[in-house]
């Protein structure tokens, strides 16, 4: 059985779908009772509600587990301690495969959530457990947060410059590689950068969306102060706001991009292009 931590987010759900499509039994760790039915609908065999910072919870969920896909809650200030606890529990349980969901370019110290993931990677190296590390770029699916605004008003709001150049990766491609690493041999000790095949400015992104929609879409720059005000209204904490501000500033100054050859080699076929993703989204949502 494979354990997926942080299972209720969009990454966890995609990983679970990829695993269950391979007839693999999955145990999911979620944080809320309201997420249980979602997990069952995805075909999860066992669902545990709990906090991954709890030693008692970790000891319980690793019983009978052969492999784990560890996803820490996004932009979590406790990622280091959570990572160490999950690694310790996995080692104590004798798991055969530990796959860690990291991030493209975790070496960037000015983005704290990247830097924390690098430190967790170091803990994994030192643990002695068989590991694979996935380092995905920003997801194409991230634009879906603004999909209704894109459709209704032709606006794509971002808190960084329209010329910011980025790689994006289809989460479905990432999930396929996660399932490979969890169910097939030959991935032990590997670190895989997972990027889509294109590097686009934000203007190029909205042009592709507009071409597929048949109507223009424009980038709307959101002042960072406005973004922060709205984020606090939604309940975002100081650590998350500071960390994401650093990320936006880094993006605008340097961009955030990589290379698709590793992903395509693992897939055995070309990685999804952004236009492929937009076309699929339109079929599913319109």
C-alpha cells in the first residue's frame, strides 16, 4: 500500500488518480473530516484524518505501508520539522520507497519555501532510506484559480511583471512520474526536475489562452500591497505572505524556468504543452 500525505490538495488528488489507475492501493492522510468523501470518491482504500506533525498520527498511518509520497502543506512554516518527523516514521516502518514532493530550484535561498525543501532533501539523503525526489515547475493548473475571471472578463491577474518568463508543467504529467517512482524499480536515488517544454512570458500565456477562447485576454498587474491586503482578508498568515512576496519578487527579477528533457525521457513521449492544457480545460469546463 502507498501512503500519500497532504492528500486532499490538487497535487495529492492527481497522485492518487495516477496510482489508482494502476490498481495500486492508497492510504491518504487528510486534515479535515470534510475531505474524507473526496478521498473515497478517488478510490482511496484507507483515509486517516490527522495532523502530520503528530507523532501518534504518523506511527499509525505508516503501518503496512511500502511506499510514501510526501507532500507538505503548501508554504508551511513547519516544513523542516514535518519533513524530519515523516522521514523518521518512514524509516522506522521500513518503507521501501520514499518519494518527496520538492520544487524546481530548491537552491534559491531568497524563497524560504524553496530553501526549506532543500533542507528536507538533505535530511532524506542522511536518513539512508531509498528515495526519489521530484522537483516540479509551477503548475499549468495554477491558472485555474482565475479561470472564471479569464472567461467572464478576459483578465489574468498577477502580482509580478507581464514580461516574467516561466516554465510551467502539467500536473497530470507530474502525477504520472510520481506513480512510476512509487510502483516501478529503477528510480531509487534519483532527483528529477519536471518542467514543461516551453518558457513563456505572462503576455504570451494570455495570448495562447485568448487564441483558444477566441476572445482577447489581458494581463492585469496587481500591486503587491493590494495582493497582501486581499491575502490577509482571506486569512493568510505572516509567514505565507512574506514568503510569497519574496517569490513574486524573485519571479519578476529572474524568471523561473527549466528544461523538459528529464520529464519527457521519463514519460517516453513529449510533455504536455500549455496549449494542450488550455484545450483540455475548455473541453472539461465549457
